């Protein structure tokens, strides 16, 4: 039998990691939306926003 304390802590850690990745995805989505809105207002920044998006996708 596995140690119940150990299995409990590992599930907590994995759920924390899942929550964190979900939050990161939401943050990226917010950034994408704000960049797209900004591009509509100021088209000259489109190249820089694409660069930022590429950096976010790599990370």
C-alpha cells in the first residue's frame, strides 16, 4: 500500500499545477484579446504584438 499522506500530497500538487496552467492560459487569452483590441486602435503595433504572442507560445 502506498503511504496515504504521500498520495494525498501528490494529488494536491498535480491539482495545483493544473490550476496554475489553467490560470496561465487565461492570462494568455486576456493578453491576446487586449493586443487584438490595441491593434484595431493602432495597427502599427501589430508586428510587436505578434512577437509577444510568439514569445508567450514558446513559454
